[in-house]
């Protein structure tokens, strides 16, 4: 059985990109665009990891998921190492999508 990963991001394109990366690496992906849906999916026992893309509306979600899902990764926060060096996290969501280091992301799972 392949590992199932919860991907939580408000931006549809970013959720889709992360899901494609996961699928190409052999992972399953469950997608959520808000806290309510993320917590519903997290209540299932078959999700082994979560990737949460930092945003104001998702603030605090990573902390809530840590008790329910074994591995929780916060992407786009200022302490995040999954964002390539030299890319600013200030500004548009598109810049975060361009800055995402897919190999580092997969390495954290």
C-alpha cells in the first residue's frame, strides 16, 4: 500500500502541483483547501503525512495536525527549507509555487 499524504493549500494550482509531484514519486494524495476539510481528512487513520502551505487562513493548522498525522510539513513559512534559497516568500502565491524545491519536499517524507 502506498503512503497517503494530505496536501493543504488554498491555491488550487499549488495543491495540484504538489499532488503531481507526490503521484510521480508513488505517493497517494488527499487534497484540502481549508482547515475544515483538512481536519476531516486527518481524522481518517490512513494518512501518514501532511503538507500544509502556509497562509493566514491556515494559521495553526500544522499544530492541530501534528497530533493526528505522524509527519507534518509546513511549506512557505520563513523557517522553511523546502523553498529554494534566493526566493522571497513575500508577494504572490505564484512565487511560492516557483520557489518550491520538489526534491527537498520529497526528501522530508
